[in-house]
DNA sequence: GATTGCCGGTTTGTCCGACAATCATACGAT
DNA sequence: ATCGTATGATTGTCGGACAAACCGGCAATC
């Protein structure tokens, strides 16, 4: 007799409306690209005020289920973009005081198998994208800003080669969290760039040769290098990651 | 001269307000548990109408950055709950027509290293939770509903033992997507339960002994078993996962 | 023929004012 | 000390309003 009654909770109308529309999107009654009726019409159909509909739309919008296509007024149904979803995850992790160590450890676990899987599933097109990303990093000696981004892009291109959306999406928040610390590291550790270039080349070659073992081990080495770089740069691994306003 | 001008984009006021409040939360000016001022006060401070503030609040709310504590009117700042964040990811993946195969493959890559890491990092408390989850699954021969949930709970408890929030959060969407198919599988494959029980026990024992290899390999076996189960149950691995309205 | 200017109808973004229901709190009665 | 009540604050929802932006079509112009 711990608790006799369940807590009774009222759901405000705006959430019911959001759930109703969201449900239709999830079950594909509303398909991607379909345009939602105007707000006044929705208000009429649901029998609520337009303000209520608008609150519901904001909820759907920030869930990425609907968005306004550029230069159009009507909301249209969209599949949430990977980047946006991962952004929410990233925010969540930041709020939970995630540390560099946790991110690095997750990369250690996740990236080598991803590389291995990519070695199996990659197509010629994937390979082109991957090598292009590696070459861009190698040739672009410009701002560290760009270098950090370029490194993350390499991981993304490898992830894409797995043709597995779940993996790509699992990987994305890690990359978003990695980038800021990478900026500091690349700046403070002179040999970082060349080591990254080497690792990227080795991984690319392994993927080219469909060498699963090579891809996995070089990727593992690549990630281990990051840690060394962090230590050399004097970045405290237990430090909480902050976000630098994007 | 591909494009001379960047697209100029207007940001509506409700999004600016949301960004302003959200920024304060992310940079910890507003801490968890802090209560937001009432809507009228926010409207006054930002110089906008209360309706506009409300739309902004809906956005923050569905991002999990603020919520109303039970039986309170004022919004308070919260860290997004893992389950909620993962829910958004799950929705996103469903919208992207993710297949059973992709989920299973991701589990294959992710779970064994998680088990290995758990074998290293687990505390006595973690172990208690894990074995409790395993025992609950073994003794609870009730509805398949519960069994599927119990299996997912086992993975969660192992994930928690890594003490790595990034891993837990990466794992969560997989479990949410796994559950529905697990329900079907456990129903249709008679030997599924006993095989799951065995695998859970073996993994638990390995974690107990801090046997990293054992934990990894048994977890890998556990996941491979799922695939066999799916095949026996005649579940098409390439089938898109749908969500059964929660 | 293609571009430009203009027009009316829609739709959104934002505002204002309003009210019932709920919550917080203090105060007084038992 | 517990309970009921009054009072004020706050939210959820409503109705109505208006400017700005978008859409489609049509006429005028080069």
C-alpha cells in the first residue's frame, strides 16, 4: 500500500493538440512534405483557440517534426534533421555536466567498430567523400576553427559509410561535444595536425582495401592520440564540457 | 559567384526569447531547480506580449530545459531527462525509416564494449542493480510486455554501471526501438526467454568477476541471439520500425 | 516573351484584454 | 496543531485585432 492512487494529471490542451498532430506524423497519415492546414483552420478543427494551436506548433517545431520551408508560410511536415536531433542530445549532455573523459571514452568504444563496419559497407562514393574529407583537412592549414571542424567531418564521413542511421545519430553528439575541446588541443599541440593527418590517411587506406582490422585498429589509435593530445595540452579530462554559444 | 548574398533570415520574437532564456540555462546563469519568473514578468522584461513568452516556453519545455514541477505553477529549470532526450532521438529515427537491421547492428557494435567497460567500472551497487534486473526477468513469467521491458532494463542497468552518461544516452534510443520488436520475438520464439536468462546470468557473472573478456563475449552472444530469434520469429530485418503509440 | 508593378486575399507574428481554475499563503476557527 | 477560508498570484484558454509577408494573377512595360 505504498501509494493507493496514481497521480492524476491534467494534460493542457496545447499538449493534446501537439500529440494529435504529432501522432499523425509518426504514423505517416501526414507524410513528409505535406503542408499543415493554416492555424485558423487547425483551431477550428480542434475546437480550440488559435493561440493554443500556436503553442502546440512550437512544440512540434522544436521536436523537428514540422518546420517552415524557406519562403513559405504554411508549416510542412519534415523528418527531423540528424544535426538538430543530435543538438538536443548535446544540450542534454552539457546540462548533465558530462566530462571530456566520458566523451573520449565513448569515442573509444564507438569509433573503432564504426570504422570496421564502414570497411565492410562502404561504397565507392563513400570512399570518395571520406578521402575528400581527409584531403581537405590535410591541405587546409588555416584557422584551428576549421581544423577542428574538419576532423569531426572526417568522422562523420566514416560514419556515413556504415549506411546505418542509428550509428550516425549516436555518433553525432560525440562529435559536437568533441569539437570545442579539439579546438584548444590543435592550437596547443604542434604535432597534433600531422598525427591526425596520418591517422586519417591510414584509416582511409584501410577502408579502401576493405581491411576491417586495419580500419578498426587505426581508428583506435587515432582516438588514443586525442587523449594524448589532451594531456599534452593540459586539458583536464574530468572537466565539465561547456558550450561556446553557437 | 554561385550565390552572391546569404539568405537573410528573420528570427521571430518567440525564438529569440527562447534562445535568450535557453542560453542562460546552458551557461548556468540559471541553475537547475531555479524557478523562472512568471510569464507576465518575463513579458515585461523582454518587452513582448505574454503570448509570445508562452510560445517560447513551449519550445524550452519540449527541449526539456524547463518543466513544471508537480503541483507548482512556476516553470523551473531542469536538466533534460535521459528518457525524454532519447525519446526525441527515437522519434527522429522512426521518421527516418530506420530498420530492425540497423538497430540490431548498432546494438552489436555498442553493447559488447559497454559490457566490457561496465566490467571495469562497476561498483558493488551497480552489481546489485544488475543482478536484480536479471532476477526480475528470470522470475517474472508474466506478460510478454513486461518481459520485453525487463530485457531492456537489463541493458540499462549494465549501461549505468559504466558510469558514463554519454554511453547511457547513446544506448537508450536503441533500447526504445528494440522493445517493440522484442515483444513480438519473445511471444513467437518459445526458447527465447531461457536463452535471454542464460545470457543475462553469464554477463552478470562476468561483471561480478570483473572479467572484461567474458562480459564482452557473452554480451555479443546475447545480441547475436536476438538476431536468431528475429529470424525464427520471421521478423523481416529490413522492415521499418514503427512506433506503437505510447 | 520576359520582367516589373500592382492588387486583393491568406496566413502568420504579435499584441491586447479578459476570465475561470488552480496554487500559495496567511489568517482565523476549532 | 489541524482545518477551513479568504486573498492574491499565476496559468490555461479564449476572443478579437492589426501589420507584415506571402501568393497568385493581371496589367503595363521593355
